[in-house]
């Protein structure tokens, strides 16, 4: 998979929209991204993303539907790793602490229990 850090701001917005929607037409992307360019410009950028092997397409009647080539979960893990390295020195603890401090609503007991469970599981597995 190509390196997502090589994407322009607009290409990143398009990819985020496609990941968020699961699959998208040009018009759906135009409706999703902030301050969108013309549909023709978005179509061209999506074609470029297809050439760069970030997107694939399938026909749906007269429209073309674009899908990400990389699974959403895998792309999310890569994005999280980049955020951790860029903003938190690779520290998951720092990132989680920052998120919990900045969070506006209280963590639910189910969320807290899930985090404790994941931490205990990682400890048992030696991670």
C-alpha cells in the first residue's frame, strides 16, 4: 500500500470520506468534504487516487462507486500509529491521557470496563 503521508490535504479529505462512507460516488464525496471543489475536480482527484492505488472502483448503473483498497481497520491502525508517533512520541499512555482529559462527556462504566479488560489481556499476553 502506498504511503498515506504522501497525500495532499484534499486527497486525504476524499480518502477520509470514502472510509467513513465505506464506498462513495463522486457526488457523495462532494457532499461530505468541507469546502468541496467542483464535482469534476473531485472526480479527477478520485481517478488519481485510483491510479495511486488508494481506491478501486466498480460500476453501479451509470455511476461509478469508489472503495478503498485497504481495509478500514488496517488504515485506522496505520493512522493511529502515525498520530502516536507525530504528537505523542509514540506513547499510547500519553495519547489516552490526553483524550481522557479533553473528552467532554464522562466515560461510561462499560467503556471503563472494556479498557481495563483490554489492559489485563495485554498484560497476560506480555504486551
